């Protein structure tokens, strides 16, 4: 890639504004290897090329001052720097505005959405030198900066849209999976703090073989169910015997939230990423609406504020606004 240059001279493309979607990682049984994108919420990045080499963050909104402005510490700018180094264009100047439109630390891929929006923006400004799949490793650099581990189960679906399987990390092998028609996600974010790094540290480093076998079967069943458009198989497969029993302890009323979802027609239910957001897959929007209403009322009874999102599975990934 070192000899590939943009076919556009600097400055000709002006400013680009990009939206990138939130994502549900793991999809219950697929820790670090499965995820899907949703239409909302998401983040927005505005990017401008300049004649002064270097990547700078000029503005961040919606983060309550929680995110770093320093270019080497912010996931968006750091990923853009890796991209520019890869295409041998360190002569490029980039100014970035990041507009957080989704909650930080929600388990919905907040850092991923920002990073993906930035990479999609710079790739467009430089003449689309890389495909969406080729951008995944650069987005993983952002995840490594955000939580200490460069996983792809958020960034890959955010870039590619739909359901995504990461078959292997070394070498990286990312596979897009089909989405059954009319599938919706009912997402509820209880406003409690579950940092991703802390949630990862709770996970056991060794598991029983019998539990691993159960998990393999569920991952294979979920992937098969997506291909077969078999909602019952998808639901039977959305069970996690390795991670959820530990992580669910951090989410208030988790078992009750699951019962509400399943009693009101969910295909399956689980934790989104590391939490505290939870999600249910449904066969239609009406069912999803009903589930989030019931779950939010339950959390209100527990004196816990929450946000809810009902969305079809996002098929397109990031888009220019």
C-alpha cells in the first residue's frame, strides 16, 4: 500500500460528515466473534483535510468532557493516523469534530462507532483506497486503545453492517452473515456503570470442556439459524454458559429483564457487549416496542433510569450524511 496515493489532490473534497452505527457484540453465545449493527443510536464525525500535516481533534460534543482531545489518545484520531501511515500519506492534514450521539460505556460499541465513522470519513476523503473489510484492522487499533484489547465484534459489523462472524483473529478472517427479514432489536440501557475493562477482567481464563462444547454448539446453531431464517433455532442457540453468568451480576434485575423479554415474545435475550445494555431479538417492531416499554418500567420501579432503542438490523454500516 505504500505506493498508493489518492487520485484526488488535497483540499478538493472539502468536508465529509459520517454517521456510524452502534453495535451489539457477542450476540449472547459468540464472545468476541459475533456482532450485529443497529440503525440507532450511533456517532457522527465531521472531517476536513488541511495543508498542515497531522491529525487533530478540534471539537467533541456529547461526551460531558470524558473523551481525550489529544490525537494519540482519542480512538478516532489514533485510527486515522494508523490509516494515513499505511497509505504513506503522513503529509496529509486532518481536522476532526466528533459528535457523540450515543451513551459512553453502554455496551453498544460507543468507541467503535466513533472510530468507524472516522475511518470511513478519511477513506472517502482519500479516494476510497481501502474496502470496508480492509479498514477493520485499523478500527481494531481504536478498540485496543479504548479497552486494552483489539477485538472486532463491534467494529466489523459497524463497518460492514448486518451480522458478522470473526472466524479468526490471526490471521483476521471476517465473514458477513445473512439477516432474516423483519428482525428487530429491542435494546435497553440501564444507566449504571459497567466499564468494559472491568467486565473483561471478571471473565475466567479457563473453562470446562463440557461448557466449551455447549458454547460451540450454540454458536454453530445461531449461525445456522441466520442462514436458514429459523427464528426458533436462533432462539435456542442464544444461550451463554461461559460469560453471561458472571457479567449478568453487574446488571440490576437481569433475570427479571430476561423474563419480561421472553414473556412478551422475544426470540432471544442477552447482554449487549460487556453491558450494562441488554437486548432482545424479535420478529417485528411491535414486539420490540412492547418489550422495551415493559423493561423500562421495571427499571423505573427499581429507581434506575434507562434509555431504550428499537431498531431493525442495520444492513449498510456507516454512511455519509
